[in-house]
């Protein structure tokens, strides 16, 4: 997907305006030299008929380390010097070239380019990538592996529409190659391995991934199911191959026919979580995490429908990441009865990370570079889809996306096409809905008040007021209300609509209402009240201003300082500011920011009694693990800043200096939790959980004669979208 590229050249838009460039096919022959960290390519490029009757020239970008020449005397090649602007440290420096035709032609043309050079950019973990625990490179050829993608600019980039390609790669005999498309050749010739991939489906980039793998194969009908592992492991390969077949069947049922002839799990030589057309590239640690096969893995597989066959028109916003999160990550949780928790976590991230200074409309989202962008592009878009499903029903929702898929396969598409599909299937005009959620910033903030029940003709009339208290104008929202009745085994559900600042609603029941919950399962996109949110690590990480207090007298001060500096850089790149101080430099916790207290031997740790207040709520096993981590392992938890409960606070402590570096690396992956325990040098997680949330502003009990009645009724999980 081109939206993942790490290079933007400021002159592209102005230079290409007025030009309708179109390349239809690349015939690529690549010779990879591992020892020299270089590549030599011959690219026979197909130009459609009549192009050179309308234009004298054709322009493209190419990696600046590659020396290029035209093999066609009829096409003169020259370099154009333009200002270049790199987005980050992993961006390549490209050069721009012009191909000038000697004379016009009405026929289809083939231009042959030859280029070669070294591709070896260092793999780096910048502050942006730190939040996800991943490193990045624009492209590398090394003895550990090869990674070439659109960001590498390793094939001529004509800034064009989609194209087809064939890729024939020559490499060492003990190496393998993976690209998108179908592998049609894999043989040893003249002491080299020759591997060919053919992609007849329109693509927006070409990948060349290579390493020394052990290959595992299964078939699912006509589709090849593959695993390429750097370390032989038939048991793990079988687990992933079987999971691929299972999830592929589920998504065929949900969306439509799988668009490629293969799907491959490919083990990378550094930590990544990439989804490419017909394969996924996952790091060696990532694929061995036991939860990945039920979380990230189905997400990457689903990308073959969303983003890697129905492509994103990035100029109109990235619709596919939020949709994929909804149909993969959310669906997995929904199948386990945990859909409300997942939606709460998405709303919590938006509440924690998005503020007036970094909020933007959904249509402006292209890709995530920080937690705020993720909360909008992934979480908000997922919730937009969820609300649409709630309003129209599961059948209409799935039919609309099946139509969207069939109508837009191998095309660049936008939210506009999604809206058209839903309107066609539902028969409703949905412009107001899409305009509100895609073009507006902000989110509603809700409160419940004036809850009362009155006896009326042997029945009871329940009334309550729901208010929108956000600074922005009122939103048009539809929300569920759960009503608990005396003696009833089931919870009564009602749906209300809010289009104004405040509105009073009333319902009549045969039994006494005893409790009212507005949006109890987090079905509405909104900002959460802090009393709805259990303290979590993400709340501290998402604070605009924070302070980290280090224990000056700790024997682990060096390790804690390294953690602090890394987090400070991560916060900086997200537009946040984190100060680092020592416990002997401050007398009291700050009242105007979030705070991290580091170390069991920190002077402020002695004043904390956070976990003790939850002793009665935790089972004995949880309390025992917390005590063990306190004495022998590592412990992390979040809580309200006792100096000002508007802000969150966090504690990180370890009895093992080697474990601190691991906590530095791992904690971003556990940010949704409120408390964590670890053991060992790695360290290995032994406990994770969320604190109970109390005093929600959207829940109210009704007292009768000063007494609050009890109920045994419970909300039932909603049926999953598909099993």
C-alpha cells in the first residue's frame, strides 16, 4: 500500500499536475548480490497506446543510490534536480528522471531501464516507532535478509495508477524470495536460485522479500497456504497454516472470495507487523507471542480484502485501517463475548490521546505516526462502522460491505464508495451520517440526570435527562439505554436519539425501575468520563504534560534513566512534554500534570497505598502475584494522581536491573491494562488486569423510601458479526 511509504517529495503535486501518466506493466528481472548488499535490475515498462501522442515526456522517481540508464535509444533519459523533503530518518533520498520520446507513437510502447546499486539502510527504532515496539527501514539488503518495498523506491515510481508486474529474482541457492502474486518458478540454474512471481491483478507497489527460510505448505482449495520460517518449527508452522484456513473461511463468508492465489506467513529478521498483498511479514518475536495468532494475525489476513485488493485513495482518507480493526480485532473479541470491553478501550484511547490541539477529521487520516492518529484512524473509524451496524442491522451491514468489495476490487477507493454501497443496500440516504462522523472533529460527552420513577395507574413511568456537555455543537447520536426492573430476569433495552444539548425521555413499565444505564456496552462513539475509565497505563502515556520521578539513591538509576530518556523522546514525537526529575528534587507530586513514579526505593513510593485499596476486590491469587512481584519481580500499575485526580499517575518498579530494558520495550504493548506483574530478565508477564471503575455519570439507581433495590439481571453479550 503506497500510504505506507516513508518519503514525500514536495514537488510531486505541482510537477505532475496536468499529466495523466499511466504505466500498465513492469517486467522486472532482479539480480540480488547479498555480499555486496546490492541489486541490479532490468525493468521493461509497458506504456499504453497513444501516451506519446499526448505527452513528450514521462517522469519517475528512483532510489538515489541506484545508477540508471535507458536501454532504448528512442528514449532519452535525464535527471531533474528538485527539492526533496524526507518525513523521517528512515526515508530514502530519491532522484527524479525524465524520459523524452524521440517521436510520437500511437502504439503500445516498451521502455527498458537498467539500474543497479547498493541498498542498505540501517534498521532503526525512532521515537515514532517506539510506541508500537517496531523498528523500520526504507529498504535493506543484508546477510540476514532482504526487504524492498515502495518506500525503497527500488523500481521506477511513475506516480501512476495501478499496474501489473512479473518479478524474476536471481539470488543465492539457499535463499528464498517472497513477493505478491503467484510463484511460477523456483529452481536452481547455473549455481543460482531463480524465483519468479507473476501478478496479473493490478497492484500499487512491488515487494521483494528474501531470506534463508524453511518453507511449509498446505492447500485450501486452489489457494496455497504457506509459512516461511527462519528457524525450522513444524509445530508452529502447522498452527499458523491451520489458523489461516480457519480465518480465510470466515472472511470469505463475511466479505467475499479471497482475491489471491496464496497467503503466506513470512518471518522477518526484525520486529515488524506488516500486511502485504497475499502475505504478512511478522518479526521473529511477534509470531511467537501466543496471543498474536488470535489478534494481529487475522488483522493482517483481512488486509488482503481491505487495503491490499480494495486499495485506499489516500487523498480522501484512509478507511481501511479502522474497518480492518473492526472486522478483525473487534470481531475476535466479540466472538469471545468481550466486544464491549474492546469498544471501551478504543473510546478510552481517544479520550486519553486526542485533544483540541491534535484532533482532526477522519478524512484527513492517512497513516498512524502517534497514538492520537491511531485513536482517530483506527478507533474512531471502527466505532463509525459499529454505530452504522447498530442502526442498520447485521445483515445490511455485511451485504453493504460485500457489495463494496465486489464493486471496488483492485481499484483505489474512498469513504464515498462505502457510503454509496450502504445507501444502495439499505435504501436510505446516509449523507448526514457520513458527513457528521467523517468531516467533523470532536466527539460527544454525555451525562445522565433527573432520573426518577413515578407510580401511574398500576404502572411506573421512568423519566431521565441525557445531556451533551462537550464544547462542540450537539451531535446526532442514537444510543441504547439499559433499564433494570424489580424482579425481572432480563434487562429491558430501549433506544433513544439525541440531536440537541439536552433532552428528557420517558418510558412506562409494569414493574418498578431500579437502575438506568445509558450506553452500557459502549456502542456510541464518545468521550468517556474519567469515572467510566479504570486507571490504565495509556492514560499516563497520553497526557499532554507529564513528569517522571526517578529514585536518586536507587542502585538501578542507570537503567531507570535509560527508560526515562526513551519515553521522553516517544512523548516528544507525539506532541507531548515529559519532564524528568529526581525524588530528592520535588517535595510534592505536581497538581497540573500526569506523573510517573519510578522504583520501589523511590521516596514517593513509600507514600502510595493504591493496591491496598483493591485488596478486597482482588482474589487471593491476584494479591499473591502482586506481593511476589513487589518482592522479587517487576510491578507496574496506574492510578489517579492523588494531588489532582483529573490526572493519571503510574508506577514502575523492578527488583531486577536487566528487566528494566524489557519493560521499556514491552509496556507500550500492555498500555490498556491498569496493573501488570513480571518476572525474570525478559521479563515475562505473570499478571495483567484492569481496575474496576466506579461512579459512572451514565448510570443511576432509583431509591424507594430511601432504599436501593438489588437486581440479578445482567446484560447479555451481543451475537458476533460472524463465527
